[in-house]
């Protein structure tokens, strides 16, 4: 690994050839990253770590015969990082291990692209940001909803509708998350909601100021903790953001990006989280309904939309020094929305969002 510190906030990679990557975690996301790394011409998978050797061997085998013969594998992250000196570590470990894995990777001189949440608490996430600053290495969090074509189109719509007054996101799916999620008091808020909160920030350009949230558990739930929540955020510039979510929904399911309604002085826009957003211009009372406009969107990979774009943005950042989407300082603001919503639900009162 050869990196050169610049006057920018993090070290860039100046050596020719693909960026050398190590994946931590042989689960669902680790395997998705292996596929994307193989497809990206400027990245090369050189190592893979997991505490479960059987799962690791299965994941490497799934990646293909070339991976089986060329990738170093093991259960000791520090030893592998010392031996390989990679440019990037993909942190796909369970969330409880994010702080330990990310800290080790940064201190070994690697940039880190981590799955959400950055850490289990806002305090732990701030500690990781401090490590990133001290080591001069890039830390970013995968927020793939930012990279959806529909999200970009809705962001353009937001500019046309400004000033914005209201955003609604309705999210309902019957999802059985991994075993670690069942240990959490607020599985929906802690595991899933950050995707929608972060996307709301990306679309509107507004940060949250305060929140009032109610979380509850449906009678038929398979989670010990709260699987449903309703949160009302007061955002910058008078924008109200209403989030409704349920992970044990019985019908009328939404997409994994939810169902959106955005309103402003210029009219409104709706989006089902899958196709193209539709914008309807404002009208005065008594006027006929103006024609709606279906906004253009670019086609994306159907396997995992947005993931290739996340990786391309991270590689671009390491080559240029330009901060990518999900950069750790900015991502703190999305994680702060989660923590404030959890606190509001626990104390049954509005809570200020720390920014």
C-alpha cells in the first residue's frame, strides 16, 4: 500500500493499479461487496476475514475459482492487515463489532467503507471520527439510498419545489432481520431507519433540529423490541419530516426505500422508491389540475441498486481527495437522528437532535 498525505482531510492513493481491498464479514453484505469489487476495474479483492471459518470458505467459494486461489483469508484481522497492507477495508461485520474493526483498519493505515450504523451509539461513532482525523484516513458509511436514480431525481425536484414545507416517508415491510437485530430494543429505528433519515437529508439538503417519536411493538411481532415507529422531525428552514415505519407489516407493502411525498411552494412530488418520481406543479384554489411530470431516471443494476455507485464514489474520493457521500463527519448527522428518535420514544417527549 502506498499512500500520500495531502493538504486535504484524508490521505489519497497515488500508486497505479487497482486499489487493494480486504472485506471483513462473510455474510450478505460481504458477499455483495466481493461481487462489486470484482466488477470495479479500479479495485481488487486481496483478503477476507471472518470469525467463522466455514462461512468464510463458503463466501470465497461463491466468489469463484479465481478468488479461491488469490485471496488471503483468516480470522485475525490485525494479522491480515499487517501482512497485506491493503488500501481499503470493507467493514461488513455485525454492528456491535463496527467500532473495533474500523478502529483497527484505520490505525493500520487503511481507508474504511463501513456498513451502517457507523457504530452502535453516537458517542462511539464520534470516537471513530476522531480516529479517522488522527490517522488521516478516510472513513465513510454505505448509504446506498443516496445513490438511487430516483433519489437524485427527487433531489432535483426538491430544488424546483422550494421552499419545502413537508416530507412524508412511509415504510412498511414484513422483514425478519438477522439474529443480532433481535437483541436490540429498537430494531426498526436502529437497523433500518437511518437509510430513510439519511436519504431525507440528501434529498432536501436539510438537517434535523428536533424530533418527537413514538415506537411500539405489534401484537404479532417476531421481534422482542419495537418493530414500528412514527417520528416527526423539525428540519432546517421550517421543513417538517414525518416518518412512519413498520417491520412486521401485514399488507400494502412499500419498497425498501419507502413511499415518499414531498411538498413545497412549487407543488408536490411523489415517489414509490422504485421507479421514477412524479412532480405536480402548484395551483391556486379553483384552478384546473396542472399536468404532472414524470422525472427522468437512469437505469441501475437490478441486483443491488446504488451499491456500484457507492463503491465508485469511494474510489473517486481516494484518488482525488473529494469527500464521498456517507463521509463520517456528515454521517454523524444521520446517526444523530436515529439516537434522538430512540431517546424521544423512551422519554415520551421531543428531543433535540445533536448536529
